[in-house]
C-alpha cells in the first residue's frame, strides 16, 4: 500500500471548485464583484483620489459626479482562456465594481481631471478659490458737513467775579 501525503489545500480547493460549479449551475454564471483600494488626500489646491486598478483598460472605467458624490465604476474582465480544471489557484478578482465617495463642500465638479498610469487611476478635484474679503466703499448722497471744533474755555474765563 502506497503512502499518500495529505494536502489540506488540495481538498479545500476541490471543495471550493465544486461549490463554484454548483453556484454557476443555480444562478447561471459567476457574478463576483470587487472593490479597488482608494486613497483620498487633501492637497493645497485640490482633493486627490488614487485608485489601484491594475490590468484595466481606461476605456472600461467610468467617473461620474452627481449631487457632490463622485462615483467610480468599471469592469475588470477575465480574458485568459485556460481550462478551469488546470488552475491551482485564482486569487485576482474580476467583474464589475462601483465606489461612491461624497466630495467635501467647495469643490469644482466641472473641472475634475483624471489620469491612468501604471495601474493607478488619479482623479483630481480642484477646490473653489476662497473669496477674499472685499472692502465696499460707501457712497453718500448728501455731502458730509464740515467737522466742528469744540473750543475749551479756560477756568479763569468761567469764574468771573460776580
């Protein structure tokens, strides 16, 4: 009798694969979702969001702003054609995602810009310039009367002998 080494991961992987096949049969396909990691920070003139979206085509990413809420959505497609039985492990997430983030007050939603480089999407939301105090000149309709000078009367003049 041959001794076979027990591998707990092999049994867990087989159980996961069987469960996935069962779910696929019941619901007619795999509908996994995932959420990209997003960093948000405040720069001097803008709020900047950085989302990790490696391996995605920028055409598959949408950015929308409505009612001061920025929504980032898209889909990462599984494009490799490999027989399911040949995978040892699939850990990368695929499918559609959607993240919504409330923007702080005082943002210029119409001036948002985005760039995609090395798998990182950078969204820049400019701040509205702060209004500086404005001095308002008062215009008078009537000319202002000349200032009066008050003369002080010395004590000697007021204490005259009676």
